[in-house]
C-alpha cells in the first residue's frame, strides 16, 4: 500500500523566545527635559502599551514600550530603582543607565496601583537574585559544608515560596503563553525583537532561519530602526544648529552696538582733550598778562572740572575697551562654533542622503518580500495540483488493481 504524507510547515518565529512579557498596561509616556530637568516632554501622542519583560538567559527584567517602530522606553530594572507616585494617575522613575527620568500617565488610579505593585515585586525579585549571586560567589567554608549548602538551598527555597507576587521564570513563561494572545505579543514586540530574530535564524532546526522571507523581514525591521534613529539625530542637530545661529546673531548685534558706542566716546574724549588744551593755553596767556585774577581763578576752576571729566571719560573708555575685548573673544568662539556647525550641517546632509538610501533599500526589500510571497503561493498551488493529480492516479491504479484481481478470480473459478 502506498502512503502519501503532506508536510505543511509555515515559517514562524519560535514561541519560546528568550525574552517574554509578564505584565502589560496602557499609559501615556513622558521623558524629562534633558536641559531644564524640570519639564516633561511627551514621548507618545496617544496611550501606548507599557510592558514588563523577563530575560530568562540573563535573569533580568526590563520595562519596554514601543510607539510604531520606535522604542520610547527601554529601562532595565535594578534593586536601587524607585517608582514614585507624584499624583493620582501619574508616576515616575529614574534610570541612571539611560541618563533620564521616565514618567507614565495612566487612565485610572487602579492601573497606576497595579503598575507600582508589579514594580515593587520585580524589584524584590532582582534584589533576591543579587543576594543569591553574592552567596554563590562566596567560597564555602572548609567544615560543615553540607549543612551550609543545605541551609543556603533552604533559604533560597523559602525565599521563592515567600514571594507570592510573581511566579518563577519558567512558570511565568507558561502562564504568559496560556493567558496572552499571539496578537498582543506581536504588537508589544514590534521593532524590539531583532536580536531574537537573528538568534532564531542561527538556531539549528529553526524553520525561520532558512527562510529568505524571514531574513528579509529582519533586515527590513533593522533598516527601519536605523532610519528612525538617523531622523531623530538629524532633528536634534538641526535644533542645536539653529540655537547656535541665534546666539551668534545676538552677540554680533551686541558687539556692533558696543563698537558704535566706543567710537562715540572716543570722539567725546578727543573733544574734551582739545578743550582742555585750549583752556590751558588760555590760562597761560592770562597768567602772562596778569590782568584779571578773578578770571584766572574761574578758568582754573573750569580747567579742574574738565580734567576730572577727562579722567572719568578715560576710565569709562578703559571699561568699554575691556568689554570690546570680551566681545571679541566671544566672537572668536562663535566663529569656531559656526565652523563646527558647518561641519555638523555637512554631516546632516550626509545623514539625509543615507536616510534616502535606507528608504530605497527598505522599498527594495519589501518588493523582494512580495516577490517571494508570490513565488511561494505559486509553488504551493502547483504542489497541491500535483498532489491532486497523484491522488487521482493512485485511485485509478487501485481500481485497475481491483479489476485485475476480479478477472483473476473469475478465471480461477472457471
């Protein structure tokens, strides 16, 4: 008897990936302004999914949130972190590794309470893991080692039993696969599982590793993330360049105004000097004549006043000269910054060209992906047609075999 087995394996990502979500909720995501450290900058226009992830190979927990193809939160939880509730529906925590402060705005106070409770549970688990690692790294004493090792195991066992907040990593993954839908997992992991996909490509026996369609999806996602990061850097450099240009224009205007004032003061100083010289000459002439002592005294008083005014103007002129020197130094610094800005602008243009190239590559990969899908559908239809034809031939052979058997039986009976 002939047997025909149809193998219909669809290439898909392995469900037991390294990092799995253990809790998910919806919230508005904010980040602290890096310049003022006071104002909040919205990281998402609408409420997005914010999830706790557990890495079973590294035994680490992360808070991850994705808006489209952009990861707006990627924070690894450490025992020293603290989640602070600042209002009924808003909370925040500081991430030293990312050098920022994240804020979450929830739709209800109950959602915030659940998120805080889960944060505390995960922080307790990380603290227990650090304590276990420290105990394991300490060398055991030479005597009574079985009892000490037994006590350590009992403490770890009791610690795991006394933590009812979260199950063990293995049980947590099974619980997630039972309770979470595939669509929710795919929606929360969009753009973040590139490393897992690359690992699944290299894993022996993985169907997706040998599929050009999956490899193109991975390359497509990687190029999208690179394009988003390049666009963000380009926007940041454009803002910094505009700020430097504004500062340069403002300082240039101040320098021009100070230069004009100094020129005016120099003219006044020259006029005062001329007037002083004229008065001195007049006093000398009056002393020679010795005609009117009162007039000489008045001229001497006026000469003294002019001398004092001259000294005051000289002091002001010195101050303005110092100010001009300072403005000149600032102008030189601005010129250096402007040169740097020009370099940044050229780099920005190169990044824009690179973004265009990446966009073209993404379109090319999408077109190749569509071609692969079309070829696969065509091959599938051809295989089904051949299978149907082969089944018909087998049926015909079976009927022919029955006819031959019946003929042979009739001949043997006759």
